[in-house]
C-alpha cells in the first residue's frame, strides 16, 4: 500500500511565536511578598539561641522608629529595649550605654528619646552615649563602633552587647561583626501587644528578604567608600 506524504505548510503560513518579555518590576514584589509572609510565619528561624552574657565595653541599644506615639509617649517597642539595656547596665555587664537611632519624619530622635528614658530609669547621665544619626541597622553598627573607637588607637574591636527585638538580633550581630565589634546579643523581649509582635516580625522578615539578595557587609563597605570618595572639582 502506498502512502502519500503530506507537504509541509509554506513558510509564510507559520505565524511567528511571540515571546513576552518579563517585567521584573512586576514579578519581584509578589515574590518578595510571598517570602515575607513565609518568614513571618516561620519567625522562629529568625531567633538566636540564648547564651550567657560576658562583661563588655558597652551595651548598645538599637532604636525603633518612630520612638514616640501620637501623644508623645515612648512607644512600647522602644521602651522595652531601653529597659532591657538599663537592666544589663545595672547588673554591671558594661560601664556604658550607647543609644543609637536618628530622627523620624516628625523630628523625634530615637537616641535622645532613649537616653532620656534610660536616665529616668536610673542610668548615670555621664554613662549614656548617644549616636543620633543612624537611619538603619547598617548605620547603627558602623556609627556605634566608630563612636566607641573615637579615643582608641587602632585596631579597635569593642566588645558590645546589642539590645534589640528578638527577631532583629541575628542580622544586627552580623552587621556589628562587619563593623569590627565583638558582639553579644540580648533580646529585649517580645512586645506585649499582638499587633506590635506582628509588626516586629513582618519588618524583620522584609529586611531578611532584602538582605537575601546582597551581602550586608558589602553594603557597609560601599557606604564607607562613598563617604571617603573625593568630590569631583567643578569646571570653570
């Protein structure tokens, strides 16, 4: 039996397949949102195991923005961190407290708010240092270490106890190591209200997603290079 082979269709009859370019700006936010929700649900992976604390050169309390509420009262998250820092100071674990954090949109400076609260809780004013310019955890680490090393000859590797929210400490410890410190950590304890706990976990989960795409130590090095870069002379 003879089979007749069908002729292939003419080339012009083939419609070219159109490929749609992927817009990363549209794809990245949904992926990031999924990762944030996942990490927030698995927030125990953000926590560090507790370890006994050793004496240090300073206790560094990281700010939380905004530091005060609409009525001018210190917000719960900020107050919790300051109370923990003062408790460690009163135990004699370090002779200095460093309050680090810049201004919020209303001009309230985290470091100043925390300093005033620490003094009201019994810390000696001369033992409370402030770093009032930090915008984020990278700045907290780099500028706090710089403050502690101002009158020290290099190499300066201050021993610090970092106080912050439990979910924040893993990233903070890494950044303080990048800055040249020898860090320990002390969790300020979860906020009492459920909404504050959810906010704390969601913020740190979002930061973990962001840092997952870049090395935090390199971010610190890049900022240092930008500060030391010579200005370009103006052309006449």
